[in-house]
């Protein structure tokens, strides 16, 4: 199994101190966490893309380029690239440049994105967002594969023998399709033989397991061996301690702050207590033995070979954050790597 750290670069008050970091300090923390991920031996580090409050992740290529300059080995992920909002030609230019600057360490997770505010900002409607995502991906894929592209579609001007530079270093690049519950992303992934990354963060695992089963069915429908389908899965939260009681208590302020934000925004509360959240969600909160057992149990439903953890400190001190990640790499990751085969991973 492979392990990623991912951040959406949320910009909210510290759940313990109530302090709100300045944007530049928050962004520096993101880069420092990427350096920590590489130091501790994680396989990848991902940066999300959001164009609304409370996020600072409006430009993942810029953030990942800075991380590329500060790291040497770790794979760099987008999580996710919102192609429904972007001009695919401009997105190709940004990510091809990043692929070159990083020495071919880029992997993309694409998706339509979430949030009505960012849809309105880019003049995208709920009715056309899926069509935009699919069309944007088809053109992005062509641009990555071919030196000259002739193309026409609904949502941008046509191209005639267009050359777009720079050409990417990796050929081909692995593009994952991120999905929470959408079958549209699953179909796009299965059609092109691409891996699927299940968000797996909002609900109990049932809907996500069903979506992954559907992905494998569509994979087979398109004439592929379901065994070769590659799946990644997210986690709703993370904290590790030698004793499960200590892990829960350390995470409690983080959970309560999230719960308060959900209620403030009028969102449905799926897990009303921390204990329910730790038991029924995908969150990995507990002792090494508990977390290992939970991932193995979820693997029976998902068959996934990649797991992501939150890269963010949230309300923990830098020392607590580092200690939890070190404990994961010392006790949980080796056990899971022995038990579960991960996908092929390019060496850097």
C-alpha cells in the first residue's frame, strides 16, 4: 500500500487557540509539511483546489512548484484539479511546466470540484459542470499526448493543429479521477482505463464502497480486467497515539471545531460525536493496532492500494503532529505494506 498526505489549505482559526494564521504563514506551513512528508517516507503529497472560503488553494500549480523546489523524491498530487472550472489549455501549460520543474513527479487527480460560490465565480452551472469536466479532460488528455492537436467542443474555442508548450516530461502521466458519490467521474475513469480516488470523507463507507464496485463493473464493461483497476481512498481525519484514549482526546478539539463549522454553515451532521466519528467514518484515530485493523477492514470493501491522510496540523502542536506521523510510518505503514500490494510507483 502507498500513503499520501493531502491538504485543501483550509484557512480557519486554530481549534485550540482560536488564532487565525496569516495567509503567508499558512502557506509556509503547507510547504513545511510537504518537506516533513518526504523526510518521513510518505509516497506522495497533494494540494487541493478551491476558489472560495475558507480555502487558500486557488493555485495548486504555484504551491506544488514551490514544494517541488524544496523536495527531491516525493510524488506531487493535485487533489483535485477542477477541470470543470478551468480552460484545459491553460491547465495543461501550468501542469506541463510543473511536471518539468519537478523532474516528472506530478500526478493529477481531476474532478468537477465542490461549492456553489466557485461555480458562480467561473460562470459554471450545476447543469453543465459534468459536461465541462468531461470535455476539459478529453482535451487535456489530447494535449498531453500529442504535439499538435485539432479539436472542437462546446465550452472553449476550437483548436487547429495547435502546439502548446512546454511539452511534458512524463509520457504518459497518471491521471486519477476523484469522486465522492458521482458516477460520472467513475464512468470517465473506467472509459479511459484511469485510476479512481474515492473521497471517502463525509459519510460511512457504504456509498463509497458501492461507487468503487460500480467502477470495477464499468472497467470490465470497457473490456478491462477488474483486477487491474487501481483505487485510492481518503480518510476523514487522522491522529495516532500509543493509547487510543490519548488519540481521541488529542483529536477532540479538532472534531468539535469541525462540528461547529458544519452547524454554522447549515450542513448535515452525519457524525454527532467524536466516538461515532472514530467508529463509523473513515477517520483513522486511535492506536497503531486499531488504525491498522480499520484500514484492513476497509480494504475488504474497497480493494484500494493507496490511502491518504490529512497533512494538516489542525489544533495539534508541531511536535504532536510530527509524533503522530512518525508513529504511523513506524508501526502502521510497514504492516499495511506487507499485507496490501500497492500500485506501481515511479521512482524519482
